[in-house]
C-alpha cells in the first residue's frame, strides 16, 4: 500500500467516524425529545382529567403505555387525538 492510499483510507475513516458521531448525537436528541414529550403529556393528561372530573365530565382517558407513547411521539396533536377519541366514545 502506498502512502497516498494510506492517506486516503485514513481520511475516509476519519470522515466515517465524524458521520457516526453525528448520527449518535441526533438519535440521542430524538430519544430525549420523545422522553420529555411523554413526561409532559402524562402530566397534561393527569391535570386535564382532573379538570374535566371537576366539571362533571368523565372521558375515561387513562394514563397507560399507549397514551404515554402517543403523546410522546406525536406531541400536542397526539394529546388532542387521545381526547378526541375520548369525546367520540363519550357521545
């Protein structure tokens, strides 16, 4: 192997490592984002259920893995969808 080929392989290896680090960073940000939205969605479900129960409306939206993941992945629109299904079942 010549010096030129070794240099090219080293350059490609460094570029691959940098790209891999970028992918790892994006994935960790993505997972942290879903985790934070799940926590905030669970808190929102708890307080909205309490407010609706105080008003005499029982939609039956529970805190379970499906609702937590829905609010975590979809965010606020997911929370609205969960309550939309609850209203549909209430009617």
